[in-house]
C-alpha cells in the first residue's frame, strides 16, 4: 500500500487502483516488446490448454489421428503448475523497486527453470512411473530446484507468510527427531521428502492443485470473460436502478451489486475496486462517512466468495476433501450466504435510519409500492413458467432427437441469445452518472434491466448444467465459458446490426480482440491461485508424511479442555491469524487439513455428530473473514484507497459489520438445519423464514438500533430471542430430555424392541489406534429384530456381559457398528435411548412473545417520520 500515493482528498486515481488490483491479483508487471508478446502468449496458451482438457474434444475419434491431447490428472497438474510458475516470474516483480516495463534476465531464467521443474512430471512421466518410490539424482536435483523456485514465486505473488508456513513444515519434516517430545517424529531423508513432495501426488501435485487444474481455472476464466463483456457494469447499473432511491440506497445497491459481482471475481480486492469506485462515492454522497462507506463495500465484496452458485476456489476443494458433489456443497452453503447478505442490507438500512439519510433521485415516474410488488411477483411467475417450459421442453427434445439433441439445443440457445440482443438493442447504453458530479440521478429500472439480459444467459447455462444436467463443475464452467466466448465475439456486431450503426467487420475484429484479452485476464487472475494451491500442497504433504495432524489433534484437544465450543473458537482464531498473511484458499487448506478431523472427533466425544461439510464451511467462513480483519485486511486497504478514509478504522468497522458472518458458522455447527442437511422443502422454507428473522434481530442487537435506538437490556433481549430462533432445540432439550438412560446390561437382555432405525447413544471407553485411553459417544442405529438384543446384533454388534461391565465382543465387518467407531474390547459405560420430545419449534412462541414488549417500547420512542423521507 505504501507504494501508492493518494491525491489531496485521500483517494487513488483509477490507474493507481487498477495497479493495486494487478499487484495483488494478476501481477503488476507489463513488459514491452518481445517480452510482452511472450507474457501474453503464454497466458493465452494457458487458457486455451485449460479449455482443451475440460472439453470433450480430446476424446473424439478424429479422422486420421483419432483421439489426441488426452492427459491424465498428474500430467495435467504438472502442465498447469508449469504455466503458473512461468507467469509468476514474468508478471510479478521481485521487489517493489524492480522494473515493471521489462523482465530482467534473472527472472526469465527462473521462469524457464521453474516451468521445467513443474513440467518434469509430464515430460518424464513414463520414466517416473517405472521407478515408483525410488527417485534418482536427477529427480532430486529437479525437485529441490522446483521447491525453491515455487517458494520464490509464492513470495512474489502472495507475499512471505505462506512461504514461511511452508518452510516451517519442511523444516519440521527433516528435524522430527530433534523436536520436543510432544511433536517429535522419526524424521525423513531428502530422498523420502523429494519423492513425497514432488515426484508423487501427495504433496505439491496433490488434491489442491488438482482442483485448481480441473475446476477453479474454468470458473475464474468464466468470470474474466463475463467481466470483459461488460456484465460487471451491468450488475452495478441494475442494483442502483432497483435500490438507489431507498434510504441509504447507494449502500444497499453496493451490497447487491457486490453479491452479483461475486459471480465474476473470486478476489475480494478486485470486487472492492470494481464496484467500489462507483458505490463508495455514492454512499458518501447520501451521508455515510468515508470509513463506513468503505466498510460496507468491504463486507459485501468479501462475502461474494460464499455466495452460490460460483463460490471461491476453496469451495471446489471441499468437493474433494468432503466427498460431496458441487451441487451438494452449493445446497448446504446457500442459506447461510443468503441470510448473511440480507442481514448486511439490513445493517445499511439501520445506519440510514440512525442518521436520517435519504436516497438518490430517480428518473421517471415512481410507481406505488403495490404496483412494484405486483411487477416483481409477475416477473417471478413468468420466470417460473419459462423455467418449467424449458425443463420439460428439453426433456422432450432429448429422447426425440437422440444424438442430434445437443446440436438442436445449441441452435435454440443461439436463437434466444440473438433475440435477447435484438431486444436489448432497443434501449440505449445507459451509463451511470459520475459519482463525484453535483447532481446524480438513478437510471430507470425497466430500460436498465432490459439492456443487458443476454448477460444472464451464460449464468443460466452454468446453473442449468450444474443443477439439472448434473455435469461436473469443470464441464459446466466449460460450456458456460464457451457461450461467453461466443457472446464476446458477436455482441458488438449484433448490437450495431440491429441499430444500423458502425462497421460490422471492424466490430467483429474488436470482439475477437476482447476475447483474447478476456482469455489472457483469466490466466493472469489464476496465477496466485495456482501457486497458492501448489505451495499449500507442501504443507498438506508434510502433515501426511510426519503424522503431525494427530499430534496437533491431541494438543488442541488439551488446549480446548474437551470443549467443542472452545475448540471452535480456537479454530476461528487460528484461521483469522493465518488469514492475515495467507490467501483464503491456502488458509482453508491448512486449517481444514489440520483441524477439521479434530473437530469432528471432539464433537463425537461430546455426543454431537458434526457433519464434515459443516466443519469445512466453518473454516471457509473464517478464512474469508481474514480479508476483513484488521490490521492487515487487504480489502479494507483497497476500500480506504477509494474512499480516502483511514484503512485501520475501515477494517474495524467492516469487521463489526461482518459479525453476522462470524456468528453463523458457530450456529450451523450446532444446528445443521441451517445447512439444509436432511431437511425437506416445507421445513426448509420454515428454516429460511425463521433464520432470516433471527439474523435480522441479531443485527439489530449488534447495531443498537431496532425501531428506535435500543437500550442495553433491549439489545440483550434481542440477542436472546435471536439465539432462541436459531437454536430452539437448546431450550427444548433443557425442558424435556431427548434421551432416557438405561443400563448397558439391558442391551444383551431380551428386552422389548425399539423402532427400527432408532439411534442409541453409547458412551464408550477404550483405546485409540496407538493404545491411548479414549472416551467417546457412538450413535448406533438399531437394526431389525423382535428384541433389543436382536436389534443390536442386526446392527453388527455382539456384547459380552461379565457382570460388572459390558464390553464389545465382536463387530461385524462393514456393519453400522463398525462405521460408528465400535471395536473389540471397548467398554460400554452408559446407554441413552431416544424418547418422544415435543417439536422444538414450539420454542418460537415464547421467543416471539418476548419480542412484543420490545416492539411496543421502541415504537413509543420512534422518531417522527420525515416528510421527505424515501422508502
């Protein structure tokens, strides 16, 4: 930040802001001459390579040559990293004072050496596969050079923190015998480390780099193409036309536009600069301070990474780490992300109420709210009708046309695109007013929305491929990117044709140039992510090679004193600390690799079954929060550079606004209904309504303003009500216990059977895999049978009752008993049987009744409405 000098009003100009984004996301170096051609050519080649391996084309039986260009996972990862390392040395200067208009000879040399070392697994794949686990001197030399250059590329692209963490783990791998007893291990030789970290897919070329190769690149490329086509500007226009006239309207529009821009950019900083250059001055115009306007933009931009359907790179890693499809990850992440954005809009509304802010003047006639509501409902109805028609229409076309169905659907999609462009061409290209001008009027909603409907088409294709066709994330992003490429090339000529303007040939060439620029931008935006996933692979490889994960699990369990809540707090703090220097993706990889299994185990020992996806989303949320957390939240520095405010104060205000994002992970760990786990449609709607009300009440309590300024006890009561709505089961369990205790000996008696599928809570004492004492709770689903003993046996569990204790005598292979962790010679200390409990939703009634007196008290203190207020 110190390299950028603000103007007299504290702001950076547009060129400096773009340079700030480039220095953190895509590399600030722009060489000239032949070096420029090399840089752009390699970036373009990387995008084309990723499109090729994601497409079905390599597997076609081509005339004369057959199938070609088919790469296995290891080869693809090797080439992917070679591109990333080469471009990192070309695009990122070594130091702040290094030349930016040329690439020094030393950097060119390191770029070539680094690319060769990364591509080594591809070039010598057959030789390496012929001698597994036995690297030769050549392998060791190349691996050592590769690791050193990878760490240097990481330092340039991401800063020193990730390098330091990786070096600590490497040193630990070698120096295991010399470590304190609690973390000591037998150590590893250079040959073992080289084989594990570089030659196999356990380290650098592991799962994280594989996800970057298969999924992440295509989504980043799709976002770059969407942005180059002008979708980012369109989203900002639409958000301001819809919300800008409300109280604090520009801030509400900033939240919505940043959420939509999350489709385009997975970078918090780029999102802040892209939308913030317009939204922040607008927020200041209606009364927000420089720090608050910057904080609103930061909070909304950072949350763009948690908003489905296109989430941050870490979401794609969850697919591999958790073993769920991307559609399942989207499903579980959707509700917390949505209510988090709703709460941020409410924060802005409360700030506007506290300060008596107004909205911006709107062009055209403002219709009554009833008419606008009917228009929205009609739009939803028409959209739903179109969706049903398309769904059943495609379902009819596929069996009818067989192999030609894909071609016909593509032609219909092309016709729809041309029609949308023709429709949009009837409306002028609306540009938002200069946010620093004296008078700003918002654009009309109708023409603004209609002027870019064709931008929504590729997003619909992406969601359709993911959710309906159930294609892989990579293939879904590929087809969406292909449509975006077609749009980039053709939209300008089509607009000119329908408006009878311009030379179509020149505009077509301009479209091709835009496509090339979009492909290059997509590759440059991927440099940091590719490097981060590879370097994080060093950490993951060290964990698997040394077994430090189980050691840290014991250490963290000691620090948390067996408390799951304290364990979660420690995990959140670790994520925030690491996030001060690590990018979100690397932060997620490190923390989830070390602590996710520990949280699941500790929850089990506490009698709470924590789904793995909940733990990974917990880590993901706090990794994102690190972009906000002062003193080094880079997104806050970027927003302050736009607003002219103090970056540290901006960071603190943004963190305060983001408390709702910080509280949600704790809630969905203990109430997995928020993640829509085992929740039907009806219950899901109820969960959405109640959780939205709860997050709004929590927001009002944290902001100290509900209907009027809240007194301290009112804020405390609002927090209590919000907690009760989020976790009604907490109070119900205190009133009516969900379990009754029975003696362990009854399991081997001929007692009455329970309903099949009932889960017994077995309190177990035994030993872990290395002989250390371990106590935990196992939830055993009962099988079929006429007696309880028969049901237990059907679940794969045979017991031995010696009179003074009951122990596990045998566990069936792959039985429910084995899956919940039961093993021979474990002692069953206590058994809890589920009993009927009133619906936990009954606790909503007293919580809402408690809200009534707060509403009545605050209504009496409500300030008199202003006659000129906007709604």
